C-alpha cells in the first residue's frame, strides 16, 4: 500500500546521527511540520538539527491528499460558538497565511511540485447548515461562496466554496525544502530530559527542543495522551475517472473526499477511530463507491493516513508545558496537516524569535475550553475501555480456528495473545498489551496490523512498531 506521492518522488537517504553533538534547536520529526519548522528557523538565522526515526516524509506526509486550504469542513460556525469570533478569526487567518506562505516559498525558490490553485468545497444535503457555515466563514473574512446543487457524481443540496486554495505534490516540495537542512535519518529519539535528546546513536544537547513527530511521545508533562486520539482514513487513486474540478469533502456521517492529481482522481473516505476496525473492510467500501460513481475507472494505488484529533478541533502549537519552557510542540492537525504544518512553522519561528504572532493564541497547547471537556472525557472513556478489555474480555476462539491470512485475539497455550496466521499456517503470536499505556490492541483486517484504540499506536502482524506514540 504505497501512495502515488511515494511512487513518483524518491527522496535521497541521509545518514544516522554520527556522534553526540550540540545545537541551538533540535526538531524531532522530519515530516512536513518538522521540515517547515526547521526551514523557517534556519532562514531566521538559527542552528537547527532534525532527528527522524525513519526516513524524511515517511510518516503521514507521504499519505496525505495534499490539500493546502483553510476550508476544514463544517467548523467555522462551531469555532465561533465555542471560542468566540476573535479566536475563530485567528484560526482562519493563520490558515490563509499558510497558503500564502506556501505560494511565496514555491515561487521564490522555483520549486517544481505541481502546485495548483484550486477551489475547496464542503458539500452536503443540509442546505440550511451550509448557509450558516458560509455566513460564519464570511464573518471571519474568508473567501467563501455558497454553491447550490454542485456538479458531483451524486446529488447533494449544496456546497460551501473557498476560493484561492491550492494543492500540490508534497514529496516534490519537501525534497527540495529539505536539501539544505541538517537531517539525521534512522535516529529514533528514546528520551528527552530538559535540554538533552537521547537517541539510538548518541545524544543531542539543544537550547530548545521541538516535538514535530505527529504524536507527542512524552506523556508527562503535557498529558497529550488525555487530549488527543487518532483516526484513520483511506484513499484510492483512480485512472479513467471523470475529473471533479476542485477539492471536495463531505459533511455528515459518511464523509468522502475528492481531488484530482493530473489524470488521476483521489477518492478518500472510510474514516474511523484507530483500533475501531470492521470485518467488512474500508477499502472494499471505497471500491464499491468507485464502481458506483466512476464507472469504468481503474484503481492504480491505495493507501491510508492517520490523523491526531483534538477535542475542540484546533491543533496544539506552542510551548509543550508550562514547566518546560525550552520545549515546543506541533500536533493535533486533524485532517489538515499541510496547512497546519505551515501555520506551526510560522508560529514557532515567531515564538522562538521573541516576536508577537497575531494568531498564536488560538493554538495555545495550554488552553482548556469548556466545550472540549466532553471530548476529553470521551477519550478517557476509550482508554478505560481499552484497559478493561485487556483484563476482562475472554477470547471466543483459539489459534487453530483463525483463517489463513487473518489475525485475532485468541487463547494460545492458556494465555490471551494476538496471533496472525500466514498462508502456510505459520502463527505469529504477539503481546496484545500496547506498550504506550497498556490498552488492548485490536486486529486491523484492512492493513494486517495491530492497532491501539486508545492512543493510536500501530504494529505490524509480527509486533514491530509502525507508528507511535508507543515507547
């Protein structure tokens, strides 16, 4: 399962950290957020080192649908109601400024990354709700219009359109941006204490440390595990499909997204909380929709993404915790990581330079809005459920009954374990306790992985870590 971005843009390898070193700023993570943050800080005159556990852009960046937009679904009415008009305006302006900054960098540095200006739409059947959302966005100064009965391969009542948005090839962009940066790949960060970053290959002493690694893996302070959960979504790349013209995402319960890349159509959907898997298969559901909406199309690639979700829908960008003034964080980008990554880079650049940023307050990681408390409580409930299942759920089958090519939780030699059975019948048992905070892992039949429903850690069929926060 490889995205079209990875297939069409290889990025040269970097060496691991060769020895202990000192630097002014250490950035953990070489995805879009980490690279943009390092680029903005280096351009401002700072000495920056980037530490990456795997490869540049090997995490969520390579799996994005690569929309650069301030159109983030039906959210501006909710933001105004929950945070007030001024904070909602800060969020809107930050994302519009992010689009402008991408455009500036790409033009100034002549980056060939298939950058295209496009309109972005959120569509649905609740015309009254769409009208209210368009009105909320207009109050905030966003480039918005209401479109009735838009042209899609299925009927909808209307759509909210944002003009002057953009899309691009994320790896073509990041490859050039990363070229002048000091980046060490295959350098997993194990612990961070005050100014010291300990990795598999040595220690980095830094005046400031930035966590841009998708999910903050240091549990205390910050307590991000109590304020974040992760969700998965799925994408098909289709050829011979009618172009949709613009970037689209649905509202309501069944959310599908569309955008074109050259002659291809990217069809996304099937989102769910990580670990809450179904036997039916999310890819099969998308393939059914592709046959229904784009008859004659052919799938050439499929892949999935994982997003960190905050209770109030706004990322955490700023100081990691009050008692760690030298640490910073950028996480919780929802499904809008490209725009949020640029917003994070500009906010943290200004913060470190001692400059006032006009939209930093809305992203403050220390905030606690009343409206977010139910979401925090719900995430806590999922964690309790995950722990309880590990201790009290009794498997209803044993290893011999698992079909070849499938996995499940079973009793094996009297112990509760997870197993995956190869086509030849060979069994791979794994500990179903997530090492992060102890929740019970669940089998993901779509991707043949073990996923944590509490905080989103994922492991392959033999128990090797795919993505964090597991430590």
